C-alpha cells in the first residue's frame, strides 16, 4: 500500500481573537494598519523572503501604516521603506552574512563595523527615504539606561544588567529602575500603539540629525555594541529597545484593522529578560487584532543547524566564517519558501490552518 504524504507547511499562522473573526473572508492588504518587528539579530537573515513577499503584497493597497521595530526589526523596516524594498532587504541579509570578527575584536570595533554596515545597506539617500516615505511611518524602540546600566565599563555594565534581570524576575514593571522606554517615531505617526504599562515611556520625534543615532541605538546590545547619545534627548546611554520590548507587547488592537507580524517564532516574549521566564506572557488584549506569521518546526528542521541564523553563530563558527556564511546564505535562499507559503495562503486560505494566538 502506498504511503500518503501530507505536505507540511513552511509557515505557522496565529491570530488573536478579533483577527480570527476578520480572517473569515481572508486577509486583504488594505486591512493591515501596523507591522511590529521584533529584536532578533541575525534571525532577520532567515526572514528575508517572507519580508520581501509581505511588503510586495502590501503595495497592492497603499495606505498609511505604522512600522514599529525593536533592534533588527527596525532595520528590516528601514529597508522596507527604500524605493526597492526587496533589494534593500536582500542587501541587509547579504551584508550581515559577510560580517566577521577576529578573536580580539573590541566593542568599539564592532560598533564601527555595524555603523558602516548600516550605511552600506541603506546607501546614499536611504535616511531621507525613511523620513519622507509617503505611506510608512517608522518607530524605533530604544531604552534610556539608568544606574549601573548607564555605564560602558564592562564590570559595572554586567552588574547593572544582573540587577535589571533580578528586578524583572520579581516584576516586569520593576525594570523601570534600570531602563526607561524611548519611542523614536516619525513625527507624522498617530502613535496609537503606545503602551500603557508601568515602564516610563518618552516620545522622541525622528529627524535628519538623530535618525542614524536612533538606528544605531536600537541595535546596541549591551556589552556587544556601545550605546548612543541621542541628540536632543536627556544625557544618557541609549541602547537596544529589545531590553524592555523584545517582541513588542503593545496595544495593536484597533477596530477592524490588522497588525501583521512577520516573526521569528510563534510566541511573543514581552522583554529580553523574559526569555527564561515561561510565566511571563503577552497581553491577549494587545494582540486581539494581530496576525502572526512564523516559520514552522518542520521548516526550521530542514535548515542548517535546524534553526535560523543566530548571533551566537559568530562564536560557534569562529575561524570558520565561510561555513557560517554558507549556512546563512542557505537560510536566506530557503526563506523564499516562507514568502511563497504566505502568498499561497492568501490565495488559498485552506493551505494553512490559522491557530489561536
């Protein structure tokens, strides 16, 4: 008897309570009002094909949309705001893949390399394209550091991070003693997604003199990259917004509009220090209108290392950069399957069963 082979989808799709109702007749691009972009470093390389498909599809229904990114999520969206989003997203994957660090590399050297990578990806005029985009409104998430976390010498910084982790384990709201949230936003944004939690939040409008600093600050992982001084903001060290908002648990639910979330994983972790706290859950109300797209377990199992590219790969493959690059290029190429699966689902919703988020 011949075995029956059932094709396993490359993509998982989850939706909040209201979003599941709105999806009964399928998903239309005009419904999408906002896109969150999580922190995740090189995982973005393995999302290239999905991002390209999503932004190509959205162009079918041009409208104002908020793009809210933490860390690499902000860089992905900065690429999507270029005249050729697919090419800019491909440059992000290619340029990130080509990076390498010698064993004695310093934080200052990594910071300088990262700044050059940003400039290479966006190219001439790239910053202006973000500020003047006719439809997309970018918001970048950073944190303002306090106490020992507001230091760059590693001993003090590590102590500050340990204190932040301990406070966060007791209560998420206590992280305010180490970090305040900063939303660097397009001045034209409605900012309807502002969180209403106990973490102090300051709004800071983006302009030509602070955009590069904000893009560098949102990826400034403590101890890996130096934080930034943010022009026109209170003196402090500003760092990676994923520290408070790793996967961005903001109130994205509004009426009949959809928050479309291309994500690295099928779960939402509120803050970076919550990764090891399985009881720390996102708000269901915040994501009632969210449609989350993520690689399936079957898809990940077929990738080199059975996972997406990871920041720790730079250490895992130390001295074997070409092997790492081969694996990352394979993940980039395979990510076209994620985009294809998304587009197929739009045409034939029965190809992927939508799960509750």
